[in-house]
């Protein structure tokens, strides 16, 4: 009996938080507008994707033909959709660090024969993941381009690959999403031995046969049958024998190295699409999905991302002070009590400095500066790189001219600034053994494990 890596409810909760914070509606709106206007580089900038390729250099090294293909793919690239579908880890739902995910594969003819060139997206190592940025680059065999320096895995991987799942990043191919997710097409379910998969598992068993054929055709130039390995967890691999009529399991192994030469079914085909699982469980409304995903999985729903209504900053907070309801509100960009005179406020502040207990109104203001009720949301936004969204929440509560006091809120903002500095050092090629200790990561907070016991399924 194998324990489940993550409880199904926990997985749905994680992906619901990811959908709420990881790709904010403002990012989707800006990136979409720039992509539709033909500004693919601007769309990447809006989605926090650094571009580490130059088409002029590509023309000089590989010719106009390859440049034309790459330019066409870049114009249809939806970087916000790519971020939406990128693999993530528990417990925070952050981007899985240190990945090189192939998006498209091209073939160039050289004197030694045809050679593949990949358009890839990379995530930085964990110590430099501040801001949750990604970078777009070309992988040209052993010729490592700019952006691959210091990367733990600069070569395209087998487990995480989107070149066979262009509907996860290509705006032209999103109509394929219902078919590739198994919601409309006839499905041939693989026969899996009982007890191998737990009840209510997250594996897309009904897609394995069709997706395995796609993988085999890509690996064998038209091949439609043969063995395919499916990754069940960190140690177990299930080997399927794929035929024209379906697929059947032939072996289960706990030695992953034994199947390094066997085609591996990508995670995008191994597991149920998170958005589909959320919709089926009623954990999310279609209006909260990415517009391109919502139009494919839930036709008829609005295709505009639904942002939560902004808080009313003009409405005062009500505080019970000495048995009487008092008001605390923003005045000239600063949060102040409205029902106390300036002399009374100065007296109470002096009392607090002498370790006395101030009035409840001043306690409310002090708590808002140090540990506000919105602190969890601010931390989530900072962890996912949405600094503008986090600062907007803070300004809506404390005002744009507030001076933060020592406490968890100030610590969270300073920690986010250090993580962004670490990413800048990584981009500049500056790194060292002390970086891991000097620059903290989100997982180093006291309420998180440094090495989480579980990981997500994708």
C-alpha cells in the first residue's frame, strides 16, 4: 500500500490558491493586449518572462528559415497562459525551480546531419526564485546560449515538456484543450492493476493511451506502438505496452534508472488538468480561470478575468474604544483615529513608549502596521512575485504615505526585496555558497518546512 503524496483536497486547495495569486488578472489583461498588438516581447515583460534570445543572432547562425519559424511561435506565445500551466511545488504552489521546459522543437540541417534546436522556458534555481520570474531562450545542443549560465539543468527535460502540448502556451492551439484534457473526445482507458492507484487518484488514466501514441509518434517518426513509461511517484514507474487498440501495463518498477531509454509520458499528460479538477469539484468558478482556458473548458462563460473588487479606502474602520464605537480611516494618505484629539493621540503614544497600554484605536493602527488581517494575502502575492498587487493591498489599508513599523509585515516586504536581489545576482552570473544562507527563500519562514515532505503532481 503506497501512501498518497498529497491528499486530494489539499491538492485542490493548493491549485485554487495558485489560481488566485500566481497569475493576477492585471497581468493577463496587459499581456493579452500586448500580444494581440503584435508586441510579443512586451507580453513577456508583462508576464515576468525575461527574453534571452535575439532573432538577429539566430538569423546569422541558423538562417532565415529557422528565424521565421521561431518568430511565428513567439507571436502566438501567450506568456501569461504559459505561467498559468507551469509545473509547481507544494506547499506554496510556487514555480518548480531549476527546470528547462521545451516549448517547441525545430530541425536545422548541418554538415553532420539534422540537429534539433529547442525554444525553452527556464525557471531559476530555488535560491534565486524571488519574483517568480522565468526566462525564454533557445537550446542549441551543446552550444549553451545566454541565460543558461549557472542553471542546474540547462538541457530540456523529459518529464516536463510542452512541445507536445502546445495548447498550454500557444494561443492558436487553445481550442485543442477540451480534446487533450479528455472532456469531449472518446477515451480509451488504460487497464491498471487494482491497488496500484489509490481511490480518487489524480492520474488521467483515460488519456494515457492517446497521449502515449502522441509521444511514440514524436519519438519514432510515425511509430504508433511500443513501450511507454508513466511516472507514478518519485520511485515507481509503470510501463505500458501501447497498441492500436489501447494499452496494457506490462511492468511496475521501483528502479527509475531502468527506463531511461524508454519514452516517458510527460506530466502534462499523466495527470488530470488542475483547472478541470477544480471545475469538476466546484472549487472554482469558470470566471476565475484564464480567459483562454475558460473559453475552451466552459464555453459561454465570460472570457474576461474576474478581479476582486477593490476595497473601499474611504470607508472608516469601526473600533470599540472605551465602550464607544470609534472610527479609524485614511486621512492625507495616513491611517489615523478620527475621534481623538491630536493632544490625546500624542499622550497615548508617549504612554505606549513607556510600556503602557494605549487606547484601542491606537492599538488598531499599530496592529495594522505590524500584523494586519491582510498579511496572509500580502505574503501570498509577494511569494508569487506580484509585488504591485501586494503594495496595492498595503496602501489601501495604510495609505501611500505610511511608514511601516517593525513587525511581520515589514519583514515580509524586506524579505521579498532580498529575494529579488538574489534573482538579480543569478541573472548577472554572480553566485556563491553563501547565497543560500544570506538570501532567504519563502520556505524558510517558521511556518514552513525548508524541505517540504510532499510535492504537487505536476
